[in-house]
C-alpha cells in the first residue's frame, strides 16, 4: 500500500510518481491500496482496479490529523499489507502510529527538507537519484538505503506525444518551461536570461507552463524586464502535447532531486537545456542527452540558449540524443527496482513470523 499527501492533478512530482508506480504494480496482478487526501487521480486509480481511502494527511487541524491515524489503523488491519510504502513524512508518521507490523518502505522524493529525517525508523529508504542517495547517507545507514530512479516512460497517467516535428525555417525559436513556480525552480533566472537574449536580437518566444506561489511575482518580473514574447499558461495536464509544439525545453532549477519533466521532454524528443544539479545531471546523462549549465547563472543560460537558437542542426542533434536510451527512464523499470526492495524486506519479515 502507498501513503502520500494528496492525489491532486497539479503537476506534483511525488503524486505523479506514486500514481505511475501503483498502476504499474496493479498491472502485474498485485492488490494495491492508496491512502491520501483526494484530488482527482482517484478516478484513474479506480479504473485500474486500485483501492483508494481518503486519509487526512495535512498537519492542521491536528484533530483531523490524529483522526487520520485511527482511520489508518482500521484500514491497515483490514487490508493487511505485505509492505507499507510511505512517500511523505507526515503520512509515514500516521502509518507508524497505527501500530502495524508490516515492513515500512519510505521514499525520500527530496533530500532538501529536514523533515526527511522523520523516515529514520523505516526498514528501507529509497532515494530517487544517486546524488540524493549520496546526500542521504549522512543521515541514514547504508544498509537501509536503496537508489531507485523515477520513471515516466510508459506512464498510463499521461500520454507522451510523438517527437517534435521539424519547424519551418525562419520561424521564431520557441522555448518552453514546464513545472512549479517557486524559487527552487529558477524561473526568475530563465526570465532574466530571456531578457538578455531579446536585447541581443535573438528571435525567440518563451512559454511558461505551471503554477505556484511565485506566479504573480514572476509575471511582475516579466513586465519589469519588458518581455513582450513571454506567455504564462498556468497548469496544463497536457504538458507533453505542449512540449511537442516547441523547440527547446528549459529546466533552470537551483536544486532538483530527479526531474520528471526533463524525462518527459526526452521522451517527446525535445532539445533540453537544464541546470547541472543533482538529478537533472543524471536524467540528461551528464550532458549527453541535453545541455547542462551552471545553476543560478543568467549569462551561462542565455549563452546556451542563444547558441541553440542560432543552430537548427545543433538543436536536432541534442533532440536525437534525448530520444535515445530511454528504457532506464521507464515506469516498469522503476516498478521492478521497487519490487526488489519490497522482496528483500518481505523475506526478512514473513507474515505471522
């Protein structure tokens, strides 16, 4: 069974990864239960034969959170899972307090939050990238730690579009960002770099897809920079379709544990420019499958984008590399690796033992 904060269809990487994993596990004939606050994906889970239980996981109000502990206790006793897999610290604590004896797996979807240390009592801890795994070794014993990279190829949650069609010569080069609008994602760096490109006469457009706490601030920054060719579209559930209509996908994150959107862009066959940080470096195979630039560096990002905007052949070469060697980014590979972690625990914790 899986526990997480919510099932909102909002581009949340944790939610999306859990939904993909649960569906893949169910396709192998497993009984799968998901407990979280609702949000939209529960309908997809039901169509795939996956049970869903509404669990209040937010810490406030505390009375409802405590009530969630008691509900988790009742459900877990009835479902009797072989493995309990928590994806957020608060849902992990709720399940722990329910008094279950089944082995606990926790996935640290990010190592940036101090609350990740609450997973210390888990029987196994999954890191979503090698860089996260290395960082988490400072907090957790190596015997508990497993690196299992996320997967998105083959997702039944989202349809990945065909590779980008060649665009007409002479057309403006179209740049795309897709993801959350918060400081960690570095969209302010992208807007400032785009302003530098406009100032040097680069013929390009920039589309921003996503939502978040800094949307208004970023729109204000775009206005202050005098950007006339920037569009804010808000959240789009059809991001891969939007990707297919653009030339370059940009991931300017200051930190990134993995980078599911970069993996999606690879599947679509886009030329990608991303920050050389944590998981993004791994997703782009050290720069083979995309251009990596120093994070938080406006000049470096503007220079990389300008070079690509001026060279259709260079963009095509990176797009070709992006679309190659994708099996390791598949949902099924992720499920197989997670199942290995489960099996190692089940063999050590047999039911009734």
